[in-house]
């Protein structure tokens, strides 16, 4: 997919600081043996995620923003071993800040609507090592009586962690191969 001309790109989404006062917080982190700019660049290139990640079905932009983000549609499988996979889908606003650097997502459609996600890329003493931290914050689906419990007991630890940990590990392998 080609990137639209700069005059055709929308303004970046302004997602603001990560809201951490949510009922469910899921954190996945990993030390990656690759320079921060390499890991950040690979993580920002969400269209290439399916090339690096066998559990991703597709990633498409519905619109692109000048910061490299935009409105992005994603689908991934949560594998449970053997032939058992659970297909997931969501639509997110995505913003990229290459000065920090970080990537932010806000889910605007799908079962995880309202979830906020932040990818942080932290330097270590060694310039060839990066610590990546992914934080998911959410109050859960709007299901009467069980939404919060479902988020904290099932959706967060089984689905979100199950997909995010595989995503981080796969992108870390890609960055380490590239370095």
C-alpha cells in the first residue's frame, strides 16, 4: 500500500496521556537486543506486522495521518494450541510520537472499544538494547453486571496479554534480525 501525498493526510490524532485510572491494566514488556530507533521503526510500521507475526490476519489503514498513525483496522488470532484459534478484530485511532518515542492507540470499534494502549521504547545503558513496554488500560465492555469482571478475569489476561505478548516477541525478533 502506498502512502498518500502529504496534502492528503489527515491531522494526527491527539490521544493525550495514557489514562491509568482504569479497572483493567495489562502490561507486557521485553528487553530487545536492538537499537531503540530500529525497534521503534518496526513497531510503527503496522502494515508490515502480518509479515512478522503469524497470528496477525491483516492490518489496514482507513485513513493515514501526518505523524505515521491514522485510523487502523487490525485482526489477529489468539491461539489456544492445536487447531483452536479465536479471531479478534478492532479499529483504533493511532498516534506516533517520534520525539519520546511512543505509539498510542485508542480502540474505537470492536469488543475492546474504549481501550487505550501505549507502546514505550526505553533506552538502556547499551545503545543496542531497548526495553519495550506495552500498557493496555480499559474499563471493560459495557455488559451489565459482568463487563468489568470479564475484562479483568478473561479478556485482559487471556486475550489481550495472549496477543500482545506474541506481538511484542515477534516484533522484537524482527528488530534483532534487522540489527
